[in-house]
């Protein structure tokens, strides 16, 4: 039996310069979730980020946006998880994914970091790979040397529409994820075109 999700982490970089970039789709996800529930993020220095708490379908959830920059995301995640004694299996990390087309979604439990610096630091700081990941596709630019510019730039208008639609669908699927019905959630999310 899997632990029910207690913490949802949206990955991104702080500041207006990065606000609408592909790398910040995790922030977009948790911002939209908080907005839909009338919740507000507040800075929390001891967690190196912005946090809010909400109730969804009988679940009490923490939302976290690390303000440490992407490659230090684990510092914020580990601080909050340790303080509230949240095990890695009860953490959902929402992040951008180069290896799937813009607007497609993948949900998985555990695994490696796949070259994603935010995930790499979270694995290092938690000492575990067992957290859930919701991967939001941002597409690959085609060449490794273009990756940094790609993730730190704004999505094209068409890609933006696809990404926003994916976030909406992921939010609709969230109750299944929170209930631990991961197979049903995966079936729904992975069948999106």
C-alpha cells in the first residue's frame, strides 16, 4: 500500500526573469492548484521556499515552491519533509520533462534523475528515489547544446496551450493520485494525445 501524498512540490526558478519559462511548469502547476482552492503561498525561510496548506478530497496537503533555484531544490524539499515527518513515498514532485512532447504527461514512482538537476538534488538531499514524479512534457530542442536555452525560455504559443491543457488534466487526475490509485491515474494521464 502506498503512502497517501502529503506534499506536492512544484519545481522552478524564483524571480520574474524565469516566471513563464519551460523550466517553471512545476511552479505553474502548484500555483494553479492553490488558486483553484483559494489558497495563498507565503514565504517560509526555514523551508527555503514558499508554502501553502490546503485540503483536497479529505487530504491535508502541503504545497511547496523551492526558492533555492532548481539545482538546490532538495534543500527545500528535505527541510519541509523532515520537519513534518513526511516520507519520500508521500511526496509528489511536479517538474518539466525534455524527453516527452510538450503537453504530454507521465506519472511514475521512483527512478533516477534523468539529468534533471532539480531531481538530482532532491534524491541527494532525501537520500531516496522513492518519491512520485509528475512529468510535464516541454519537448526537446533537438541538440544537447540547446537544452539550457530551451528550458530557460518561454514556450511557443502553441506549446503553451498544450502545457496549460496538460496542467488542467493533471489537476483533474489529482484526486486519484491522492487516493493512491496510481494505475488509474497513469492510464488516464498517459493516454492523453
